C-alpha cells in the first residue's frame, strides 16, 4: 500500500514590492500561480549558473539587440 506524501513546503515572508513583482511575472510568463513563477525563475537561474563564464558573468541580448553583461556573484 502506498502512502501519498505531501511534497516538502517552504514558507517565507515577502514584502509588497516582491508580491508586485510576482504578479508582474505571472503575466510575463503566462502562468497563474506564484509557484509557477518561482519554478520558471529557478530554471532561468540554473541555466544562467550552468552557463556562466569564468568571470561569473553571463550576457543577455534583449529585443533591442543590446548586449547586457550580468555578474552572478556579488
């Protein structure tokens, strides 16, 4: 007989600015929940971390074709 275990939960407190950003990103990512936003954000963070250069930077080219370097540590 298998027992359905609930997945581990993490609880944290966020300020109004963070709540507003989560709401904004729901629209950007086309999702309905904060959990879905966090999953996508973590996937993007993992992609960035796995592809950073030796100087801990990544580059992103925006819609405007401008290259932006982002420092991942510090």
